[in-house]
């Protein structure tokens, strides 16, 4: 009797695990979602501090919101839709949004795994802004360079000369992002 109950418990545990995986999105996607993700190409680049400076130089003469974030950071992910709205709203005025991902800082992550996660995330969210993945051993250097004293998210407003004219430590909303973008575009 005990062996029969143990077998039943194992079977029920297995079924519960399968149901949890499916409920959490681990099951098969429908064909439309799979095709949408397959056709989407995110602008993902791995950069060190010098590469980040070079990427930002491409935006000289324009206003930029530079957002430091990561997939594992819930407040970061929560603010992204409103940040993207600001990007869309100010694009015709020369406003840009560039993101810097800290996803590679997690021990054991590789460029390939991070790229895969970011590609899937970007496709799911329709993320059409550049994703610069910080790829250097020294996170203190980037934090010092941009005066980031604490946790992410952090958003900086850069003017046409690339100078920081406004900063937001912690999550922000649409109104704050719009205010920062207007400041970057002055």
C-alpha cells in the first residue's frame, strides 16, 4: 500500500510540475507569437565602457534618455513601457532612448544566454530601442563614469553635447520621462 501511494504521489507531483510550467509560459506558443518573435530583430550590442562612449557619440546633436536596467530588475521592467512611449512621442523631435543592460553581471551568464534572453524579451515587449549590454568585469567603472551610486533603474538625460542634464534614480513614469526628454532636447 505504501509503495502504491508513493507512486501516486510521484505521478501527481509530476503532473503539478507540468501544469506549473505551462501556466508560467513554458508551454508551446501559438504560431502567431512564434512568427512575430522570429521576425523581430533587436539592436543588441555588447560594449565595455569605451564602446558605450562610442555608441553614445552616435547621438551627438540629439537628446537622449540613457536607461540602465536589467531583465531581473522588476522596477526596471515595469517602467519600460512608459519609457518606450516617450521614445515614440519624441522621436520626430530628435529624442532618443538608449538602454544599458546589466544582465551580464549575473554570475554564470554568458553572452549567448544573455543575448537569447534579451532577444526574447525585446520581441515580447516590442523593444525598438538600442540595448547596449555592459560587458566588462568592472561595474564600478561604469557606475563611476555615470555617477550611479546605487541600484538600477537609473535614467539619465543627455543633451546634444552628450552632457548629463538630468538624472532619475529609481523607477519613473511617463510624466517624468517626458520632462527629462524635454530637458535633453533644449
